[in-house]
C-alpha cells in the first residue's frame, strides 16, 4: 500500500525540530506542519520563522493533531521522547509513522519495537541526525543544518528484533517517503544497530561535549575573573570551549541514558591525560602528538 505524507507534527520546536521544519520547506515539502513545545514562546518563534504553520496550544491539541498527521517527529530530550511514545502508541494506527531525533538510541529503539511496529499499530523509525550547534532554540534553527550530515536510523539487537512483527505496509511506505525527504535535506543515511550507535556517539559526540564542559568550567573556576582572559585566549580557546555553551537540559538525558558508554570514554580520556602529564619531559610525548596527527590526517 502506498502512502503520502502531507501532514506532519513536530513535538519540540527547538534547534533540531525547527530546523527540520525549515529543511522540509527548503526541500519543497508543501504539506501542513504543526508544532508544539513545552515552552510556548519557542513554538511561536518557530511559527514566525516559517518552520511550522501552526503552534499548538496545549496537550489535548497535540494528541488530536497527532491522529490527523501521517508523521509525528519527536524532537525533545530523550526522556520526553520516551514519554511521548507511551502517550501516542494507543492513539495511532497503521497509517501513521512516528520518528525521532534523540541523541541516544538503545532505550528509544527498544521502546519503539515494544509499542509500535506491528500490523495494527503505527510504525516507529528511530533516528538521529549528526548535526547541531552549541546553542539551542528556534532562534538558532537553520534550513541548512543537516546539509552534508549523516542521519542515522537504528535497529535493535538481533535477538530482540527477531521478536518484532514489523511495520504495517502503510507505515513502511511512510518510512520510505520520510527517508527520501531526509535525503533531500542533503543528508547521507546510515543504518546502525542501536547499541553500536550509542557506543560510537559516546566517543565522537558525547565525550567532546563533556570534555568541553569540564574545560570550560575549569577555566571559569580558575581564571574566569581575569581581565586579560579575552585578550590572551585565541582561536584554540574559542574552539575548545565552544561546546561549553550547550544546555544541561539536553545533555542530562544523554548522561542518564548512555551512562556506561560515556563513563568508559571519560575514564579512557582520564588515563590518556595522566599519560601525557607523566611524559611531559620524555620522548613519549612526541608519540602522542604523532598518534593524534595520524587520526587527523585526511583519508587517501
């Protein structure tokens, strides 16, 4: 059975949600886009910028519009995504698709296969665009945010996937259409096991954030009141502390839902820093710099 997406609901109109709305318009999507945010001012701002056509006023309006929409995009922090999944599952049917942009995927993907992806339920497609900024909110939204980015879609581990019945035909058609829209954003699509996703992003996304947060907090505590800091700190300081502006409200859920992988990465970094400290006056310091240069060397 074919399906056509012409009504989309975006729950969470911050940076990623509003940017998705803008990217949809830039890609030529002409259907209706409604939105909601727990901060009504963010939803109104997203509407004023053209990311959504209508800012929904309350919870009841959201649930009513969800039933009228073919696609619901969950663009909130992870625990709010999980909560919305529980609320939407009993309301939606096989002609609906729910997808998300959550930063961790194991819990979301598992819940998706528990609540959705049967012949009589809505489909659920767990996703994560590897794009963002250190500042959030609809004011920072950008239609080009996802251009040249990877948009990851995840599956559960094999043993759990074997117990899933699979999407209905209409939901599968909506999934194919959504992926095509994402390609039109300028994204490359990547399929990953959810556990592997969480392990990888702990290294390449979560660790850099926590490193920047720790460094920025350390500088604020040690030299934050130094009047010369702005003059002395150059490009290196700006680049290394840029992520220090990221909001706790989003990273709290990352820390809580990917604790083991993030803790392992931080511990490995602590050991690496200790190794550097112990070898500041030995030839092994050169080896560390060479290893770092090897990672940054462009691929042939």
